[in-house]
């Protein structure tokens, strides 16, 4: 499935891919596990008539059998849980939509949450460049650590963070989209930490994968506007990949990410994920930047998250 193939028609082509992926993952989970609670990004009510046939044929192709439109809609609707239960799955069927359309990075992200904590995370990163020159990797994180599968080798590889000897040698990754993560603030953090390499900009939860296996050592996601709350499906799987690889993940204020408040991270703002060793120093630099004490050119002093 290529982004270009799906850009025809007058609706956003990614909508077709997002809906189809949500249907396939939901159907697979239900067939294997029976009844479950799923918080998926897509809402079946948004699937407009002109897109239905495209979605149904993508789902049929992926599952290897012809499926009716009503069944596909039911599968998508399975993702309508609100995250209020003590045990739920959460799915971003295509995280990093803009990267997907550019032919860059995107991820299929699935996680299991129990009592507000992520206990299983799976990241499919079909286009991620690997150290062995291949592309595409699948990351799985659980109580036994993080593993990744890529290249010709069928054996899982242990995923471990790599911390640089000094903070100034750290490689920081962030969103490609300035509307999703404040590039100006992260540039101030980078300057404050003395980091000299340019930020590694990649879409989606591939950023967590990059930190988890040492392609980068910091992932910063600083709010672009007051009041934005991160979506649980944008972070659940990736956060566990980094933590099980030995790294640390908090919000921009150093709080643990709390997945116990519905479809959004209501008690958090922003994301700071690191290889672990210098997490506090990064948080301190973020705090200085977000409160304006790092010398904003406009002198803005920003208030901490109100709870
Ligand atoms: P990325 O690929 O890292 O840019 O993240 C993609 C995700 O950004 C999407 O799945 C959206 O849910 C999310 N997003 C959309 N608007 C914002 C925003 N203003 N701040 C943070 N994330 C956003
Ligand atoms: Mg997303």
C-alpha cells in the first residue's frame, strides 16, 4: 500500500488507509482475543460514503477474503471505547499521516493499558531505515524488555538505548511538523544543552523507536499551544518501547505519563523521552525554556500546566 495510490479522489487519501488499518487490527484482535475494549483514533461515523468502497477493498485484500461493508464499519466502530475502563487497548492505525503521504516515516501503534499504565506496546515502522541498510522494523515492548525485528534475520534483536558520553554529543529527534511540536522552543533547549548536531526530524512514534535503539538519545515534543493534550494512541506504545529499552519518558514537567484519563493525556503536557542518564538535565533545560528564564526573545513567561 503506497501513499500515492491513495491520494486520488476528493477526500483525504490517508483517511482510506487509516480506516482500513483500524478495521484490520480491530478484526485481528477480536478474532484472537474475543471481547475487548479498544480506543482507536478513527471514528466509524467519519467514514463518508465515497471512501467506503476503497476501505472495504483494502481490508479484504489485507485479510485475504471478501468482507462486506457493514462488517468493516463494525470493526472500525470497535475502536470507539473512551478509555475509561481499567483495561483497554489503544491503536493509532497510521501515526504520522503526513510522513506517510510524503513517503517518509509513519507507524502503526498498538498498546495495552491496565490501570493507567502501558503493559504492552507494539510499533510497526514499515519505512524506518535500519543500521544494516534495510528498511522497516517491528518493535515489541513488555515486561521482558524491548525487542525489534528487521532485516533478513528472523531472530528478535534486543533493543537498548545508547547514551552519549556527554550531553553535548546527544542527538535530539522531534516532529517534522512545526504545528505538532514547538521547534523554536526545542532549538532553545538544544542551545542550552550545548548540543551541536542538527535535530533529527522524523514523523510518528518512530521517534520513540529511534531513542529506544540508540539512533537518537532525546525525543522532545514541546507544546505548540496552551491547552493541547496529547492523544493516548500517539504515545502509549512508543513510551513503553523506550522504557523497556532502558530509557526514561515523562512529560515536559517531569510527570509520568498517565493513561488513566480517557482518550487524552489530560494530566500531562508535552513529552520528554531520553536514554535515561541525563533525563533530569534535559528536564531542567525544558523548564527553563518553558518558563521563559532561558531568555526568550519576546520575554514570554509561560505558566505551568494547571490541573
Ligand atoms: P508527529 O508525526 O510526531 O508530528 O505526530 C503526529 C501526531 O500529532 C498525530 O497523530 C496527531 O494526533 C498529533 N497532533 C496533531 N496536532 C497536534 C498538536 N498541536 N500538538 C501535538 N500533537 C499534535
Ligand atoms: Mg497519531
